[in-house]
């Protein structure tokens, strides 16, 4: 979502600040020597990559790092604008870091919904049901990933393997070797199965206009990231809810990568 649309879509005040923003996991450094401590900030914000609102550690149901075949826990520390998560990778390679939050439920006004749906690329079926219901109660969870190169890392091929998030962005190209002007190929998985027709957007650090693409039948999508620096990839899956206190359930998924300057 763009900053403006988030203000419209979730102008709900301090009661549920995490719902009002994209939530991402951003490494302090995307490349480290073997044995160094990996640090990444988990934040919710309206202007990537600015750190704005921390995520409480007790909201996390998963926070881990995997490199090769080994997985370790990401340890939380306090913070006012981000939750700092840290770990030492157990081996050299390309480390996958991820978090998942507990579900929360919120209610949106009609005006908020009208700004929200176009920004996430919601389907006509979702919009049609909204027009019939004319009320919006949504239970949402946030899922975030990133990657850090530890040591040389060239022999590690664990990075294309999913980590098991319910909605997951999986890179098909080395996520620590992206070069400006080159394509980054991705696959979107829902419960480890390819998700077709899913809208995913990419926005550069400090960027205003996201690039939006839709996944193919095999769940794949490609972006040409033409600016060096940090990028955020993000998507939202909305489905009908069978719960008595919600009309919708949603999964927000993000991936951060860094792009090196081209030749």
C-alpha cells in the first residue's frame, strides 16, 4: 500500500497501529562475515524503509533464522520504532529470516474500505461481497521475510526452499545478489502451494509509486528492480471468514531485499 492509502484505509488511531501499516523485517546489514551477529528490525510503517512503530514481541508466533539445514530462534530486544531481532547464524550461507504475528481483528468504515481495496489489488469478487454486506470486520496476520548473506555463502542452496509461512514470497533468484536493472523472479505460495492470480507490488526505499504485478498460473512473478538500495515486496490475500466476529480473514506478506548498483 502507498502511504496515502494507508492513512485512508486504516485511520483507526492508536488502538491498532500495526494494522495501519505495512510490516517488514529489515536487516541492519544485508551481508556479514561468518560468526557475526545478524540484526534485523521488525517495524510497521507508512513510508518504507523508515522505522515508525514497533511490534510487540508477544504478538509473534514465529521468529527464526535458517541457513543450510539448521534453524535458530531470532531473539527479540526492546525498541520504540522497531523490534530488534538478533541471532548468530550457525553456518555460512544465505540466511532466511522470518516472522509471523498472531491474528487481530479490526473494523473499517465504508470510506476506509473504498481506499483499501484498490491499493491491495482486491478481486472483483471481494469488492462485490463488500457492496452486498456494507460492513467490514477483518481478522489479519502479518508475515515478513528477508535474507542476509553470511560469509561467502556461494555454496548454500537453501534460500529457494520455503520456510513454511502460510502466505510466502519465495525467491527464485539469489535474493542477496540482485543487481539494478535485472529481474528478480519470485513464487508466491499459499500453504506451500503456488498461488495464481495474486497481486504483488514492489516499492523502492523512499519510492512513491509501487510496481504491481500478478502471479502466473504457477505462482511466479518477476520484477525489474531498477534502483539500487532496499526494496519492499508486499501482497495481501483476503478471503471470506467463517468466524462469527469477522467478515474477512487476511494475510499480509512482505519480503525485503537490497539491490546493488548495475555496471
